[in-house]
C-alpha cells in the first residue's frame, strides 16, 4: 500500500514541478528527447535555451555534473555575509559579485570541482590544482566575471584555417552584440559596436579605484603600453575591464541569463543535476551518436536523442567523455579494453593553458576607511548590496588589464585592499597578475586506467618549454616599473626586493609560484580534417553523425582575454548553424539585402554596416560573403531585420545566400552613418 502511495506522489510531482534529476527516486532507465546537451556551463546553458527557442516542438535534456546553483532565500535574520558569502560548507547564490569569486573557485562545496595534475618535473615535481565550474552556470557561476571580447587578431589567426573562414572578426561582431546588454551602448561614442538588448549584462566598474589612474596611464604610455578599448575596438592594449554584473550588482551567470524561469518552467526542458556522463552511445555501425549513459549516485541511466547530442563538458571532461566512449587514440583505448568507435589521435592532445604568476606590493595610499575589511564584511554593507544593489560588494577588484597590443604582454592589476590576504597577512596591498598567452608548452588529457569514467590524468605542462618563463619575467619587471613610476606601490611584499634585484632568484621564483590561469583549451580542437582536429567549423565531430562539441576545448589556441563573452557568442553562432541544418529556405523575394552606411572617418573606420530584412513568417540563417574574401552568417527572426558588418571597401559587393542559393548581391555606396 505504501509503495502505491509513494508512486502516486511521484506521479503528481512529475506533473506539477519542474523536472530535475527524478531518476534518483525511480527505476526508469531510458528516456528519449530530441536534444541532449552535456554540461550546463556557459556554452551548455546557452545552447539548451537556444534549442528551446528555435525548435518549439522539441524536448531538451540538459545534464550537469554539479549542483543547481539557484539563489537561496534570505531573511533579515540570516542576512549576514559570514554564513552566506564566506562559509565554504554550503553553496551560495550564483548572482553574488566577484568579490567572493577567489574563495568560491577553490572550494568544491561552492560549485567548483578541483582537478589536480600529475607531478610536473619542470616544477620540481609540484602538482598544479585548478578549479572548474561544477554547477549550473559552470565557470560563469564562480569566475571573476571579467568581460572582454577576443582580440580581432586572434580571430584572423583561426579563420586562416580552411573551413574556419567564418571565425573572422567581422563575422563574430554581430554575435558579441547579440548577447550583450552593454552599459556602453551609445553609438555616437562606441561606433555601434556594442549590444544593448542581449541576455548577458556587461557593466562598468562602479566601486572607486584606489589607483591614481592619470599617473598610471602616463607611466604606461611612457613605457610603451598604450591604452585601448578592447571591447569596442577589439584591439590590444591597456583597457579598463567591464564585468558580467547586472546593474544592481548581481552576478550575471548563464544559469540566470539563459536558464531563467521561462526555460525552467517549460515542460519541454529537463535539467538534471549531479549526473555524471559516463559515455556516448552509438548505433550498431558506430557512425552515429544516439544517446548517453550517465550516473547519479550509484545508479546508471540512459537517455536517447532523436536529433543531436552536444558535449559542453569543458576542456578536461569533454575529451574524457569522448575517449571513454571509444573516440580517441586507438592505442590508448585498446590498452584499456575500450572498443574503438573512431581512431582520433588528437583527442586529448594540445592541452593549452596560460601559465600565471603573482606578485604582491604595498600601496602608497593610506588605508581607505570605506574599503576596510570590517566594513566590507559588515551586515550593513551586505544589506546595502542585497536591497539596493550598491556598495563595495557590487564591484570586483581588477578594473585594469592589458592584453597584447604594442607591449605584447598580458597582465591584470588586482586591488586587494578590501580583503587582506590571510596567508601572508598583508593589508592595504595590491597584486600584479601576469600570464603568457603564447606559451609553447602543450599538455594532455588521458584516461585514468583505474577508473575510465573518473577524473582523467592531466598533464598541464606549465613552463615545460623553459622559454615560456621569459615573457612572464618580462611582464613582471615591466609593470612593476610602471607601478613604481606612477607612485602607486611602495614596498615589495612577495617576492621580496632582494629577489627582484637578482634575476636568477626571480626566475626561480617564477618556477616556484607559477599556476594555471584556468583558461585551458585545445583538447578537442577545431580544424579542417581529423588528422589535426576533432571537430569541423560547425563543431561536428569528424566521422560521427549527430555529435557536436561546444566549449573551450575546441579552440586551437588560448585567447589572451577571459573567454566567457566569446563562448557565449560562439554558442549563439552554433545555435544558428543547427537551426540552418534543420530548417528549409524561405520563399525567394521575402529576403532583402541592403547596404546601410559606413561610420564617419576615424582612426577605427574599418567596417561597413549592412542589413537583411526577412518578411517571411519563419526565421532563417543567411550566409554572406564580400569581394574582399570575408565571410559570415547570422540569423534573422520572422518579420525582422538584422545587421552585419564587413570590411570597408567602397567598391565591394556582398552576396547573400540561404542554403547555398544566392538571394541577392549588392554593392557598397558612400553613405555615412549619422552617428
């Protein structure tokens, strides 16, 4: 009798509540959906939502290894920062500002999984540990929320590969605009490069800086480091960072941006947390992905997809899933007794991570009472953030950064005064963070023979090529000099002045302190064929139908900047590719192409604006190409108009195609934009 009552309760709950990991209390082992997305991080959450929007009759399963990072309900009695912000024994809201990110990124209890490398001989057998998002929202729920677009030169490097032509800067610009709700959206100031209606909040630094910014810029320029606006221009240099923080000081993670109540309450959407995917399932011929096998607690379940499976599990887990499924180097798989579905030697290779160093300094300014730790951690400050979206908890501590440009260096400047470092007992201090995005060292991901479904063997290879340390050393000395000339720092805290003054000792320090930036990529890289890559330009795994990958593992090179905005944009772009693959062309005559204008002549006058109008009752994806050789694609909703960008050339023609059929060809004119 009790068994029947329990079953009835489960059935009622199934129809009255959003579906999460119901299999924990049921014996059902097989479910069928149209789409399965593995990993609910930045890319996975974005794709799951776009599939719901683009295919209104389809069901989507989103599997996440970690917890569901929803907001807790606070009351006045529990409205204290101590139990909620800094307690490492319980999860906290994914909307908190980045002031707590460093603690969350190293605590498994707060939505992060800690990976540890094998001992590194070049680092005196030291292991390297690093965090990865282990919750809904993935890295966007635990990162520092720095919002930078990739530099245009990085796109040109990738788009030079055959088959990846649409990875150029002009093809990506519409997607950056599409995802953004950017505070800097005045076209008269920002040349129509920033978006203002997307899902991802991008805001400016609102907490006052401790820097003398005028002196800092003057010293930087004097030392050959020139300012830029990375987000508007995507040119390298010194820039003030923006952040994925809402206007009221909340973290804008993909768990909030894309998996909102509309998605979560849809009967077509199923989110399952604490579900670890073991392997991909295939048809009898081994040529098509059909489903996945995943584990919850001690139970194993299967789910099938009638359309496609998209793996978004990250640079470490994605190659692990492929290999444990039989896609990878045949020698490694056979040695572990795994049937080879497809021999792909490059899976798990090309592990690319930026080595990172830290240097701490005493600030020359006196203690700022408003940034005093006791005030920052007080109940009143917490309530100020919670109820009014103001105060020091709405900000983050690294408003300035340099990426490439004339110096070809990469660094961030962290103002740590509000939160003393308890390890070194520093107060009123700052941190210089340097990394090398052009590292020559490459690591790998291999299956663990003792558990092929568990955490793999990770070789990060930091500084294995000893020349990688040269740029880190140059970066540290360059920006220490700039900070001293600007009068911002006084004493050397870590390392000591004696170490700075001895180049051999400082090199030893770099090798002793180097760590991972946690921007690893490359293990399932994009490319033109399976001998050098895992996926093609549309993210399809070579030789396997109905299987794609969308996460940072597909990038062949690590970006200089923080990757979140680029992953959002690329996920939207992949969603358009998928939409195109499953939708037919609209009737001819319902699509019009028009040259709009070229911005007024300025130092950055390098693009023209075009528009495409869709007067048909269904959306579509178009492909454009210019006589300058640049290509791109973008989607336009029903009865809507969208814009794209091409290089400036008053004689150029642009051709518009849908499903390979030419719709229109237009020539540029001399029209100038009014802004």
